C-alpha cells in the first residue's frame, strides 16, 4: 500500500534548497509516504541538488552513481533528481545515469507526485524541467516536531547576473510571493511553536520590485513583526546595492527583527566589483555601513568575500585586506574563486593560479579572524539574550543558542532551560566563532 511507502531526501546546497526539500517532503506526506533515516530502506529517493560550484556538482554525480546499486537491488525503488543541477543538466542526466526514474527542475517543485505517478503508470523515465516558473502553492510537512526555527521563502530567482554565479540561469528571474501568503505561513508556523523565522531570497532587498507583491521588503518586514508569537525574524541574503534606509529603519524600530546585517561585499576594490557586475562601489558600501551603524550602533555586520577572482593582482588583493581592516566585520565567509562553466567569469583572462588563491585566502582569514576575536572580546562580562536551540552536538552537558546579532553562545546546561525560550547568558570567554558563558537569572 502507498501509505506504507517510505522516502529519503538528500538535500545539497543552500537554504533555498532546504526550503524546497520541505515542500517535496510535504507532498509525499500528504500522499501517505513516511520518512526514513536510511536511504537503503527507502522506496523513493530524491536528490535535491546544487550546482553553484563544480566541486558540489562532482559530489552529487558521485552520489547519483552510488545509488545505482540500490536500484539494481530493488528495480521498483524510484530514484529522482530535483533542483538546480537537474535544471542545468536536464539534457544529459538520463544519459549519464540511466538508473534515474525522473528529473525535475527548480520550476516544477510542486509536481513531485505527478512525476512519481507517471513513472509508476508508464514504466518510463520522466523529464519535468520547464523554462519558466508556474505558480504553485507552497506546502510544509505536517509536523515540525519541536522545530524552533524555520525557513520562509519570500521570493524565487535572481535578476543580478553576477559574472561568477549560475543561479539566475537555473532559478530564473525574480518572482515575489504575495505578502498575505507569506504572513499566513509565518502565522501558521507560530501556531506550531516556531519561535524564529528566516525570510529567504537570493536578494531579499529587491522583494516586490517585480510588481507581483504590491509591497516592498520594508513593508513585508513590518507586517511580519506584528506576529507576536515569533520571537525573532532574520532574512537572507541581502544585496548591498538594494539595501536601503527604509529597511534599516524598520529593523531599528521593530520588536523581533534581528540587528544582524549580512551584506556580501565580495571584494574590497572597485575594479574587481565591476568585473563581478556587482552594481555598487566600495564607497557606496562604506556609506551603507555608516548609515546602519549610526542607526543601530549595537548591530552586527557579516559578509562574503571571494578571493582570487580573475584579474585580482597582489595590489588589488591588498586593497581588500585594507578594506576589511577598515570596516571591521564581525565575521566573514570566505571563498576561493572557482570557475563555474556557463558563467562569464569562467572565460575571463587572467585566471589566478590555485596556489596563489590559497595563499591569499589564508592571509584574508588570518586578518578577519583577528578582527572577529577583538570584536567578540568586547562582549566578555556582558549579559546577552540568547534563543535556546538545544544541547551542543559536541557536549551533552552544554547548551547552545544565538544572540540577536547571530553570535553562537555555549553555556553549561542548568537543567531547566528549554529549546525555544529566551535566556540571559553572561559571557565569560570569547573565541573567534563562539562565545562561552553561564546562564543568569
């Protein structure tokens, strides 16, 4: 019987993929499938894929190859590929992996059951990859089983076409969800006990600019802040070009929107920013940071940085180091530039040798780690409000949570705190990525 059938979903890549996997799981649960923790035992296996980097793609193709033995062991087991890699490689996936039953792209997330039924009825491979989006209702798994945090997509796609990025090609142009639909979803999550939501989009600051929402991102934040059961609202990712004073003001005046600004600068000089097609200058970014810090002095600021982009000389890299010393980010997520076939940057001249990229990355991390530690040490002796997430993965006697500014805090479990509650923790010791302390009344 279908009600006894089990499924397993592999999720690769970003938070948008994690949200899509929730939608895939919800469709299966509505049809009577139950999740299993072991792919070997699943009647249905879905790989929800990423193709942002060549390395991620190789890893996924390796996993697809491994699953062939499960298909051979049970020919009735259904195996399918969804997500960005499916969208990109729609014309060659079946040839590379004949044991696959279906391939479905980023625009057909809502058609999983339809594809499974076609496979069962026709005993043939199903390709469900469209070149434009359809409007489908977003579904969630029936039970969130004690989940305190949840992703809420507010838009799909991207219009930016940064020269290193493949996302616009596999997720399409920007489409904003209606405000009412998003607010209803957050309210439903609140009723199930969720305390924190993260609003998702490739560029949340351009929410509504496609004309489909009749609202701006600032309007949406204002409405979400009214849902009293939600303790904290986060959002990602912000594009510096589209971040504006209205959003900063809403964050400053809100009850639940966290004072953490993640603004990926990617490089610390204008020549590389222009080659990346980022649409802002270093001075634009500097001005934006100044306005945020004037409005919300206790906010935190994090960023993304790409090292070794084509044309990056020693002098230009030195400018990036100078820039991060000037701005003083709380943390930076640093990446080696990796050519992604199908993007303009992959064919640019002056590609940087791997060894030089690795040396620059280490220099960058050394500078940033020192800054992060200095900033975190300013919190020693202070009391911070933490949203309790639960036991530490590395130490059962310790609990972990985050501040509103997205800093990870670890403390000894008192025996009474529960996941989802707000707790005061006095910081005793600051490290580069973690704060340690003790719970206080």
